[in-house]
C-alpha cells in the first residue's frame, strides 16, 4: 500500500480518536489524555493509538483501562468517518516519548546549573561587547573592514 495513504489514514485515526476522547467519551476514568500519534498496519486492519497520560502511575493505569474499555466506541466513530472496507481495530498504547523528553530536559537543566561559568570570559569585560581594539562604527562593522584594496 502507498505510504501517503497509510499516513492519511493514520492521521484520520489520530484526529477521530482525539476528538472522541475529548468530546464524546464520558468515562470518569479517562482524563488528562493527549493523543500523540497513530500507526496503521499496511493492510489497514490494525491501528495503534499512542496516548500521553498525565498523573500518577495508578491514574495512568486506570485511564488506560478506561480507554481500552472504550476502544469499540472510538472504533465506531472511526468507522463513520473512514470509507474503507475494514475499520482498523484500535489498540491504545502509552507513549513514553513525552515522559522521556521531560526527564531529559530536567537532567540537562540540572547539569547546566551544576556547570561552572566558562573560563574564557573576562568578568571585567561586559558580556556581548566587542574588545576595545576592534571598535565598530554605527553600522556595526569595524573600521579596518572598510579599507579599499
């Protein structure tokens, strides 16, 4: 199957799942859910819907259980939107990418805070100023750059 068709179907799955979870799903277990992406198999029979769930581990498990319970409802909404012979069977999977990126950002910020300032900057000289021997004109170029050959 052509890749652009798979991408279009995956995008339709993502949009429909996201809208259905946000507006039509009234399960109290399902909250703080973001649909990040969807992957569709080559034969359009199966689709993985990746979700990011905010909260504690227990809340995430409870929300995922609610999503798996409502998969048939979301699939029926998808069947109304897609005009295909088969409607993909939906499987909800927790997307760890968002959690990993937040953790990586936290680690980088901690390392940046623990690093001493660079040794090549002179504390007496202001940051962002040019050295006094290469003073520029009003347009920002140094005078020795304007010499003609």
